[in-house]
């Protein structure tokens, strides 16, 4: 009975349901996170894209200010950072957009660029009752997989948790 009560309590909580490094080797890794967010897919989409500057960790920007982050949700658009001198830095390039459903980006974040890495990041949104299931995947090759995979995986999990908190509190 005690275990049944614990399990029922867990079902009622909005926590990250699944997080993992699916595959890691010397030159690549595949990170996946799944979570439910108490909001519609449209609201999650707005948070993920239009409102990125409101939840992105400023420590994960070049200029230390998340207000400079911008997501252009069109094929060929970018996840960019606008600097004070009006210069833009492209973090990732948008390659697939199915509004409120799928956002796919190509590129290497942060130190992965310096390692000559290539990556594809995917966000998939699906309605389940009155919540949205978000599935995130980041597949990276050409990097020191084993050396950096855990760090990148944890940083992106932190970002996703910030996104979830932002959406559910607004």
C-alpha cells in the first residue's frame, strides 16, 4: 500500500519524466529529455520560441544577458544573440518548423563549436489531456563525446527546467 501511495503521488507531480544520454562514444553523443508541462502546446511553443529571452539562462549567453536572445521561427531563421553593438551571433539555425508541434535546429552550442562539432536539436510537442508532452533530442557528432556529453546534457536539462518553470508560472 505504501508503494501505491508513493506511485500515485509521483503521477500527480509535474517533474521531468525521463532524462538520459541515449548514446555516447568518443566522437558523438545523443541526449534526450522528456517532460510534461501544464499548458497547451500553443503556450509551450510561445515560451520555447517567442519568449526565449525570458527563461534562457544568462550564464549560457555570450554577453551575460538573456534579454539579447532571439528565436526566429522560420526555416533559415536562427536562435541568435543580439549584442549591444548590433552584431548578431548565431547559436543554432532553424531547419524545420511545424508550429505548436516540431522545432528542429542545426548547429553546435557553446564550446561544441570550438570542437568542430555538428548537431541537430529537436523539440517535439504533443497534447496529452490538459498538459503538453515535450520531447527534446540533441544529437552531436565530431565532438569529444565522452568528455563533454554529461556537461551538455545537464546544461540543456537545466534550460528545459527553466522553460517549464517559466511557462507554468505565467
